[in-house]
C-alpha cells in the first residue's frame, strides 16, 4: 500500500510539472520554451513538438504574449508501474507584451488575463522518468442541468 502511495505521489509531481510546463511559454524565448515542452513529453506528442514548423513558430512569436501555467489541483485516475492517467485543474496567466511607446509600469499596458482549464494527461515511465504522452483540454459542461 505504501509503495503504491509513493508511486502515485511521483506521478503527481511529474504530471504537475509537465502540465505547468506545457502551459508556459514566453514569446521572447520560443526555443527555450519548446525545448522545455520536449523535455517533459514522449511519443507522438514529443514528436509533434520537436517538429514545430517555422510558420507555427512565427505564429507563436507574433502573438507577443507570455503564459504561465499553474496546476491548482490534480488527481491520478489510473495507475500502474509504467503508465498513469491524471486530471488537473490549471490556471493560465497570459500577459501580452507592452506595446511600443508604453511607459514601464503603465497601468494600461500589458494587463494579464487569467484562464482556468481542465486537462487530462496520460503519462508513461521512460528511462526512470514520468513523461507526458498525451495532454488534452477537457471541456467543462455549463448550463441548464437540474441539481
């Protein structure tokens, strides 16, 4: 029982780190951000990230924004010795770049927005490390149901 709890905790630590990393990017250091994404992923997801095209890189740079992801809560929904599934509630703070001519500290400049998302992630153990094999945003149903 204690061994399983240790395994669960290791998965949660890796999942939190990976999900936060995948929701963090600074347009001024795309190469560093994409390298960080690649470092926490494996499989098809990893392959897609390392083959990010020049037009996709340009699109990311043209957005002139930085994002920082923070996992608010996460839980393991499935676990064995070399694979796991996790769900997570994530807060992403997106800060646009100051426009040319904005004074530093100008309250009108670069107001961050906060988004809250839910993610489902699959992790696999590769070379002793837990890596994200998939990461998908989970839609949140809203509206008219009866409690």
